[in-house]
C-alpha cells in the first residue's frame, strides 16, 4: 500500500489509483485510524500554475453547491506542499 507523504495527507494510505489524467490524479485512500475510505483528487504537476490552482478551487466550489444522490460529495479542499487535493 502506498502512503501519501505530503504533510496533512500523510495519514491516508492509498489503496488504488482510480484515474490518471494529463492534469489530475484520483486515488482511493483509507485513513487507518478509523477505516474511513475517501477519494482524493490532486493536481498531477509538481509545480502547478496559478490558473491550474484557480480551476481546481472552482471545481471544489461547484462540487459543494451540487446536491444530488448520484454525485460524489466534495468534502474539503486541502493545500499541501505545492499543490491542492480535493477530498470526496
């Protein structure tokens, strides 16, 4: 099992890569302390541009406003090292 070693994300263990795109990565992860499973979406670039950060924040904002049983719920946006991650 891989472990995210990026500050506040380090307490999650990656169990599966769900998606690898040209700009983003999505992982299934578990927090061992309480066995909580989450999806974590992060920017692929080690040093993303301002525009990439802005677009990523907007995705999170829009995700928070949508409320439908068929959609994955956006829980939080976490800033770490040089990037950001959306917890779903």
